[in-house]
C-alpha cells in the first residue's frame, strides 16, 4: 500500500476518514465509519458475532492483520515490536499500541471514546490510543507518548472522532477525576445543572498533550453522537445496539 490511500477511498465511495495532518508519507492511517462498501452497515466490535465479515472486508485496506486489544479504559500500552497477534484468540489487555516496525498495524476501536494517533516528524514510530474520559484521567495519552520514546516536541498527534462537547453529559465523578491533579481542567467542563456538566474530550486531550510538551495537535471537532448517519455511538444507541468504528496506523517502508 502506498501514500495513495485517500484516493483509493474516494474511488471506493467509502466515507472512511483519513487524518489531515502533516505526517510523513510512510505513515498511513484511517478511521472507519458505520458505513461499509456499497453503503452496507459496518461494525468492528472485537469478538462480536458477525464481525469476521467486516474484518475480511477491512483486510484489503491494511498491509497485515491488526493486533486487536482488549480495551479496559486504562493506561497500558502494547508494544507491537514485542508481540504479535495471539494464536489463542484472546486479546492483549491494553488501551494503546505502538511500533517502530514496518507494516505492523496499531488498532483501537471506539464508539464515543476518542481514537488518538501519534507519529514523529520523521515517521520512525507510530502509536494509537483509546481515550475516553477514564483513559484520559488515567493518563493513557502520556503513557502512549512515553512509549514512542520520542521527544514530545517532535511528535504529531491526531484526535479522531469522539462524542462532542455539546452532548457529552457527565457527573461530578468525571469532573473530580480530571481536576484532582489538574484543577485547571475544570475549564474543559460546562455547567449544565446541579451535579451535571458537559465535558469536552477534545479540550481535555489537547490540554494534557500541551502540558506534556506536544505542540502539533490536529483533528477534533467531529461528534459521534450527533452525526448518526456516519458514526456508531454507545450513548446514543445503547450497549446492545451500538457498533464500533476502528482507527488504524502503521508505517510503510520509507
């Protein structure tokens, strides 16, 4: 696969998303939506019955099978240079993945949480993180940054589709989790009514990245909840009906 990925998507009619960021040509990445080829429903929830067909369709766009994760809203990072897809069918328990190898595919699945992609200016490393409010508070972005072993000033970060600040209603537990170590994080919450706020995941992520020394931050602004024709949403559709999107990043030979 070459750097012509966006053109290939246009030719296919897919509305999948290619990040708009100044990543080197050897870095490839995209996010799926709820729409597959020919307008068919597309769901990549790991281990869900019937998802194998979606993964087979997906495989034509990837250089290798991705290493799927058992995401638990934590801060663990899976180093794909040390592991490979498991033969026992189980998933690695982590919320981020990184690699310096070529054609090894980092993958995270989301349906309101934020997929976050990382690379450096030279394209020598890539990473993907699954960042909901718990993961952000736990420090998954900082863990992924550390795992790249790159200077923060050299990193580029892309924020993928997540639930937007106009609809993401949370309670005091979420506010407290973010303000406990960073009182200024309260700026990312808008009071709604007693005991309730609207949280801005994009602002929280940018704040954490900036505090960690990352200045080149791209993406953000989509809303998985309100853009119902494009995205799955756990909060909108409920646990039984909601599907999952997936976001991928990998390195090609330079």
